[in-house]
C-alpha cells in the first residue's frame, strides 16, 4: 500500500504540471477564439457573402456538407435517417421557390450565408479568425507601447473608473492581470525574511522598494517596503513597511521565493522537486 501511494504521488507530480499547462493553453485558445476569433470569422463570412453571393461550384456539396459540418438539431431525415442541421434546412428551405420575390430574395440571402458558413467549417476558416485575433492582440500591444497609445488608454481607463459598477470591478481585475501578465508588474528586488506578524515568527517577503515618505519621516531607522505573499496563491498578500535592519536578505531568486510560497515551504533552493532522487538512487 505504501508503494502504491508513493508511486501514485510521483505519477501525479509528473503529470499534473503537464496537464495543467495543456488545460491553460486550451482555455486561452477558447477564450480568444470564442470571444474574438468567432466574431472575426463571422465578419469574414459576411465579407465573402458581400463579394460573392455563394461559394464557387464544387467548394461546398449542398447535399452532404451541410449535414456533416452544420449545427445539429433534433430533427432527422425521414429517408436517410440522418440528423438534420440548421444550415441544411436553410439551404433547402421551400421559401427559395416562393412566388413572392421579396421572400425568395431573403431566402436566397440566408442560403448563401449558410453555404459560406459551411465552407468556413469545412476548410477550417475559424483558424484564420483565431490567427487574425492573435495579430490584433499583438498590434494592440504595439500601439499601447507608443506615446499616443498610452495616452489614449489612460483616457479610456479614466472613463471606466468613473462608471458606477465597472469602477468597483475593473481596478481589481487589472491588478491581478498586471501581476500575472505585465512585463514589469511589480519591481521586486529580492527575497527577504522578516519577523511577521509578530516577533519569533519568520515570514518570507519580497522587497518592493522604498517606503512611503510619511512613514520614513516618522521613523528614525531606514525603512523598506515588503510584500508578504500568501500561500498557495501569491497574487494576494500583505504590504508592510519595516526597518531595514530587521530584514534578513535571503540568497534565493524571486522565482525560488514564489515556488517556496506556492508549495507551502516544500520546495526550497537546491530541492526544487519534492521527492527527487539523490545520486545513490534513494529518496532524499
């Protein structure tokens, strides 16, 4: 039983980081594709419909492709028994043969759009929408790096911070995304140990720089500002300002300090993987 537990935990240690990485990448793909890429794909379909009423002959098989690539509905073909799709019903709608010219024209317009949607699914045009979305995100960042972009974004943020409901949500979300994604989210300069929340209890902290002027003026000692990250989620924590003489500088990188916090103290410098094997092949 002990062997099963040990090997099972080792398997989890090996697989969980990989699976979580894949899950995050899939989530990021779905987020961009469903919220930006899908809209761009619809725009491309509308553009194709505007340029050409319907796809060229042979691009879409009107009998087979709508059933294969369309959006399924709870109806079945009485002859073949195959499940019907929204696009199939639109492409073969009886209104196309209507004697009313206006109704027939609207039906043809809907049919042509359905054909282009099927073509987009058949030839994976949604990937083109995703690629365009990635390019748009890149150029948005490029624009915001310029003086005009920064000024425009500050103005837009100023407006958002004045809207009653948004002003209570947006700043908190921005802090989290800045911490996780920004190129220089917080200027941590080192890892330290400090007695917090009381003397005798040593906590790991990240040095963020000088204290507030009012605090420094009120103290006879040189002060320093520290961020005390919470475990296991270091994006939250406490900011304290303490005398520099009460701080011990630790010989570890910011990444090592965060790993130590996230793991609850299990992962330390020189022991980055819990349960790693020593040179003689036995557990440490």
